[in-house]
């Protein structure tokens, strides 16, 4: 079946690329996969690609012969599943183990392969896992620009992983990266805080992608027992969990009637504007009443605002 799908992808570029990959780089590293660090020496091409990329193998991580020095990577060029490997860049290649010595290592847009630059913490987690070390929880805390878009790091953010029996904490570095090592196997709720920011709950409370086998139907299904915003750490796999935060700002002023007198107890609503391009799916309403003297004080995130 895997051969048939690969043949279709390489011979019929009109087909759309359809896949459901709920694995992370950590859970994708199994008996049937190869993992290694590679530097691209021959680009696979812009657009839909021109063909295989050629890479120099710099570091075998998992199921890779130490004698492997160079390799050609089938990137599904010419199809909508194409994965562009850029010359001069370094990648962590995660692919299905070839069935023969002559077969090309193949990846696609649904692959767990990732560019190494900026993701060195994920590579370190994979190294630890490959050596049989205790699992790491790693991730990046970024500044929200929309519900599901981010730009820039939130340095100094405090990340807390909390279960029924344990609690771990880590502080994000200048790049927003955090690492929590040697966690006991359990289900953990992940929280983040930092002065001047508020958590982006829509993004942070997402589904982890964990699938479980339905014993009645023998079909893998989303784990309904795992709360959103949580990660199940096992004694075998590491985990990658990114977080996002909105910058916090203050809007203040005074409510007056037409005669210029303070309006105590007036109700204001802060309505951040809806920018679909930024990925916002709704709007937040934060009622704040004026206090004594009519002064308004309303903490809210940065953005265009309307008042009612």
C-alpha cells in the first residue's frame, strides 16, 4: 500500500496531497524510520520542485549506518506533497526506512522532517531519546499576532507542567526556548505566564494529536480522555509543545457626561478588531466599569480597539 501511494504521488501531480499526520518528531522516531542530520548540497528546486535533493549526512541519529556519507532524498517533486530542501541549509531528516539499499529515502510535505536552524532544542530531545535517556519536554514560547500565528520570542516566560502528582517548571531563554528534562510518565497540563503578557488560550489549549486504538473497531481515534492543552509523557518518547502569548497593554481614560461631570459605574466593552488574515476566529469582550471619579482602567492586549 505504501508503494502504491508513493507511485501515485510521483506520477500524478494533479492529485492533491492528503494526509493525516498526528505524530511529532519524537513519536515519529520508531523502528521503521531513519533519522539523521543532513546538509543540502543539491537543491530540490523552487515551486513544485525539480527532483531529488542531494545531502551530506552529518550526524546519524536513528537506524542509520555510520558508513552513510551522502544520500539522495526523494522530495515528492512535481506533486502537491513536495518538500523543498534548500541548498546550504541543514535539516533533521525523518523518513520511512528504505526497503532496499538502492531505494531512495523519501519525504513529503507531511513528513516530520524539519529545518535545524531555530529548532536545535528538538534535535537535542531526539538525541536523548535515541540514547534511551529520560524523555524531554521542549518547545518555544512565541508572541501572538493572531489566534494561530506568531512572530518573535517571549523570553523569560515561565512554563509549568502540572500533573496530579508532580510539577515541573522551566524559564524560556532569549530565543523563547524551554526544556523540562527527566519527567515522570504522566498526563501534564501545560501553562505559561510572564509579566506583561497573557496566554493565547485558543492556541495553547489545542489538541495534542494523541491517537489511541479503539478496541471495539480496531481503528485509531483521537484520545477523548486527554484534556486540551495537555501532553501525555511516556517513559519512551520526548514531546514538543509550543506556546503563544499576547502582549498586554493598558487603556485608560475618564468617562464624562455632556456637562463634563464624571460618570461613575459606566460600562465599557473592549472589542479587539477582527482581522481574518491574522487568523483571529472571534473577538474578546472584556467589560470594565468606571470606578470612583469616572476613571476607566482596562488591561487588554495590543490591537485596534473600538469602544461602545
